[in-house]
């Protein structure tokens, strides 16, 4: 009986330690500290990015991007994507486009 109790206590302690480690890993958020833009900043960032691209729809946003303060991903009408980099005052710092899976890709 004593041996069984020790085994149960050991099993519970092991599960608790594994669970705590998992909670720490999830809580730390990994390497990516990317957070979406929210509130009035989102409205201003979307407007600046869409004015810069002249078309499309905002599909993703990020505060604290490695290249600028804000990053706004715009999917253009042809399916390609453009990342618009903005400073804290919502001025365009740069933009970079890449080809998406648009209708032009008919291989």
C-alpha cells in the first residue's frame, strides 16, 4: 500500500511539473510577439495603407514589426499581397509586394 501511494504521488507531481512547463511555454508566446493593431490606430493604419496601395482590402495587421512600428498587409484585387510599413504617425516608411495565388497564375 505504501508503495502504491508513493507511485501515485510521483505520478501527480510529474503531471503537475509537465503542466506547469507547458503553461510557461504558452504564456511566453514563443519567439513572435506580434500583436494586431486595434482601436483608432487600426482605422488610421488601414486608411494609410489603402491610400498607399490605391486598392485592395486589409487582411492582416501588426504592431511592433521588425521593419517599422506598424505593418499592414493588403490583398490587392489581383490576389497579390503588399506589406505596407508605417511609422508611429501612420506615414508610409516602405512597402513590399509579393505575388499571391491570383488569377494570373494558371500553370
